């Protein structure tokens, strides 16, 4: 375990080493958010009763703020690094060491994300407190407390999903394009851009069968107050189920891929 603690620290140092990139990455959240503000403002101008899909304008902007920040927290940038390790032979140096590559990547992922998670959670708390009075005329801090462990599970779940997906690199010479498409589609299906409520009912059911919605949409629905006690308990159980399922699926994909892996370079 000591080795993984050191990897976590290295990831943390790496994040602070590129502070300009860190701050730019954090502020870049607000550019797509600004586009959404203008988009929804135009749509709500012609909305009957001042609501769309069960959200008022203020509530929709609150959702967009939460979803954009959470999408930043759980973003799977490590998958591209794994792709490079497989393609260029860098994976070989981990095979010959007494370390588990998955735990190594997970420790580094957490280290690189730690400062971003803390800053994003602070921003979320500020937006939740200030925006709550505007959109809902009250603030329920219990929901924010429940939200914290749910976010931790969302981070682990998204890592598990994309670690499994990154295994396609064993069978594809260049899989970065596929990873990008899966990441983009996954972000949409997770509710990272728009709430899933805007889609037809049959698509909502389909999205909720898949694990993506339990990373972003479910977490944000707790803050927005649209998930009730039974739904929260059910959602947490589904998160745990998908973490275990993706972990096992990922192990099998990687086990099959390693049988055909031949290191070149590295």
C-alpha cells in the first residue's frame, strides 16, 4: 500500500506542478455554462408557465452549474494515458514491477483529481447555498452532506467504466478516437450537459439502465431535490453494483488483452 500512497502523492504534485493548466481547466467549465445560459434563456422566453421539463429557469441553470462542475471532477483523462501505455509499450515497465497497474492508475488519478475535487466541491457549496435561495427559496444542507459520499462513488464508478473501456487498446492500434466518442456520448447519457428529463421517456429508461447516469445525473438530482430518500438509497445501491460489475468486466478485458500484448518501445 505504501507504493500506492507515493503514487497518490506524485499525482498530487503533478497537479500542482501545472497550476496554470489546473486553473484554466477549472475556469473552462464556465464557457459551456455561459452558452447554456443563453440557450435556456431563449427557450424559457416562450415557455408556458415559466417551466420546461419540470424545471424553472433558475433551477435549470442550477442543474447546469452542478453538472458542469461534476463532469470536470469525474472526467476520464487517464484513459488516454493508458491508451498511450498500451500503444507505445509503456505498459511493459509496470508489468515487470511488483505493482497492480489498475491500482497504480487509480492512485495517480485520485492524486491528480484531489485538488480539483476540493476546489470544485467548495464552488458547488457556494453555488448550492447562494443559488438555493434563488431557485428553491431554501437550502437543505442534509442533501449536500448526502451528496458528498455519492460523488466519491461517482468518481470510482467513472474510473471503473473507463478503465474497462481503455482495454480496447489491446485490439486497436489507435483507440483515442473511440475513447473520445465514448467519453462524449457517455457525458450526454450521464446528464453532464442536459438533464435526462429533456429526453423521451423510453430514452430516459435506457440511459438509466446503463451506469453513466449514476455518475452525474443521479448525483446532481440529490442537490436539486428531485431525488427522494428511496430513490437515493436505490441509486447508491446501483452505483455500488455498477462499480463491482465494471471492475470485474475490466479485469476480464485486461486479462484477455494481456494474453495478446507485445510491448514495442517503452
